[in-house]
C-alpha cells in the first residue's frame, strides 16, 4: 500500500491505523488469499475485490456486526461493493479479516498512546488514572 500511495515512505504509521487505509488493507488481504491460496474465497468474491479502493473503510464495523450472508451482502452493496457471496465460509472470512485489521489498528494506536504517556513521564506511580479519550465518526 505504501508504494501505491501518493507519498511512499511517508506517514507509515498512519497507513497502518488510519481509517482511510483500513478498507484497502482488508481488500488487499482478501485478494492475496486468491493469489496465494486459490479457492480460499469463491471466484466471484475475488473478482469483485480486484478494483483498488473498492472496499470502503466505513463499512468495516458494519461487516463485523453482520450475522448472515444476506446481511453481509446488503452492507457491501450499500457501500458500493455488491459481491456474490455464495458460501458461508466467504462471509466468515470477510468478517474475520475485517475484525483482524480493525483490532490490529486499535492495538497499534493503544501502543502509541502508552508510549507517549511513558515518554512524557506522566505515567506516575501507577496509582493515578490517566484518561484517554478517542473520537470517531
């Protein structure tokens, strides 16, 4: 993703955790399944994911919340990616990758915040609580 970005070599941490990159990261992982493990996804799913930028990050939390294939198809279609999900395994793989990428981004952000607190010397003796607030869309 870095090489395909407008500024390769810059903003590397942002490319790992920023909302605008997470959908593309999920898409690339799913495409790599087809390239490296043919038949990991149905061919119709892999074909629908070929266009860069086609998986919008906005739908990642919605993907994670879906329970059925039809729910997942609806979320993807509403976000401009009408995939033909015929197997339950496809839906579960898409949900799993979405959760994996989201939790990885959350963990990386938590590590960065903890490092800032530690470096600032405000970590204290461990008895005082430090409140960290996060805001999203």
